[in-house]
C-alpha cells in the first residue's frame, strides 16, 4: 500500500451496511495528508474485510503548495465528505462515494464542495444590539425548506455568550436575524 509506512491517525468510524468503515489520515509530511479506508466486520471488529490498497484521497495533487489540517468528515447521502483547513484561512470540503470493498479507486472522483467566502464573516456584530455588539462567532448552519438556518454565538457589552438566530435563502446574504438572543445562559 502507498500509505503503509506513513504515520497513521484514525479519522472516523461509521456503520455502513452492517460493517464498520474506518477512515484514517496518513501524514505524508507536515501539512500534507492522504486518506485511507478500511472495512471491518461489525460482529467481530478484529476481522478486517477490506482495506484501500491506495489512498482514497491524496492532497498532493490539488494542495501541493498548501498546508492542510484535517477538520473531520461526515457521510451524507452516500457521499464521504472530508473537511480541511487550508493555510489556516480557508475551509475546503472534498467528497467521493462512500468507500467499500467494491470501490474502484482508480476511477474515484473527488470534488470541492465548500470554500470560505471572500466576504467573510457573513454574520458580523451589530452595535445597535447590546447582546451582540462585541463579537459574533462561527455558526452552525442547516439547510431546510429552501432556507439556511444559522445559530451563532454572540458576545455583547456584558461579556456574556448568548445564541442568536438568522436565516438566508442563499447561505451568504442574511434575510432575517433575531433582535433578541434565542438563548441566554441561566
């Protein structure tokens, strides 16, 4: 295997079709990674069913001149999505079909899904609202019924972290935003 002798670090484990899919990072050198996968028997996790003979994704081609830090992964609609911090400034996601014993690694296809928007932050502090006048922080975002729903942490003039709520039709331009926090610690 191309990643056999590299420094390995487990990434995530998933239940896929009654098996355990383990994804792992292979650190090639500082800031450069490849990703591998292995499938184990859920009834006997010591029983290896399959291991990718080559990386399922290697950053060397697309990010040869960049420094990457792994952020995590998720399986969504039969796609494995890997999230990366690139050069300490951009978040990039790449995806491919969920790997399994029948995966043809030579024909795998990864695509970029997410890149940090140049007009970041899209939710900034508002001075006219004391509860969020000092800072707003990275939000959680969920797309549902044609809207992106944001819940974000805010810090105001009382140095108290609270949660605010906003929505957007396109995920970049805020259409609605709460005038009051939706959660205040008690």
